C-alpha cells in the first residue's frame, strides 16, 4: 500500500513541469516559467530543434542576441525583465507555424553564458494550428500522461492483488 501511495504522489510531480499549449498563427502567447533561484544570473529559453541557436538568452540584465535564432529576433521577450518573484515566462509574439516545437526554460544563479547542460525547470510543447482545425490527442504531454496513468493503474492493481493474496 505504501508503494501505491508513493506512486500516487510522484506521478503529478513528474508531470507538473510539462505543459502543452495550442495557439493560432498571429497570436501572442506566454510560455509560463517560474523559479525559486535568487539571484537569477541567466535565463535561457531553448528549442532542441534549433541546435546551437536559442530562443532567448537573458544575462546580466540584458538580452544577448548573439546566437538567437533569426526567425525569433524581435518576437520574444520576458514577461518581466526585472525577474521579480522568479517569473521568467517567455512572450512569443505573432506566432507562426515554424514556432511549433518543444520549448525548455533553464535558469542559473551564476552568470555563465550557456546553460544548455542543466536540466530544464519547465518544458512546454507548443502546437500551432489553423482556426477551425480540431486537435485530438496530438500532445506529447497528454499522451505521456495517459500512458503513465495506465501504467499507474496496472501497478496499483498488481499491488492490491498481492496485498489481498
């Protein structure tokens, strides 16, 4: 029973740092990210498909445009450049189809330039769709949560079966 309770507590925690958002072309969208780090030295938003280029790099109170993907230039910003209360959420303006992908938020207290080796504190799957287009079960997060929930149910049944036996 203790194993079942442990699994019930761990599943929401494992899934809480991932989110799926669906937006339309031309929309502005905010990709939420919150940190407890203080002081915040570097904020980096990246997309794995951009390879070495990044979505946004904010360091020493300034945007670092060197290495930013050219398609994102002038279309990204932080919700609050003062980083009050640990809010490092990203604003993506005038969303386009090419913006579809997985966004990762990383934060570091020190001021080193690249932090791509650290674990992301937030992962967001952005899907860009046309108006009137219905999206069904295309979210990797939803699919993963469904698989995890099914696995949890199977483990729960097995644990209860062993305890009853």
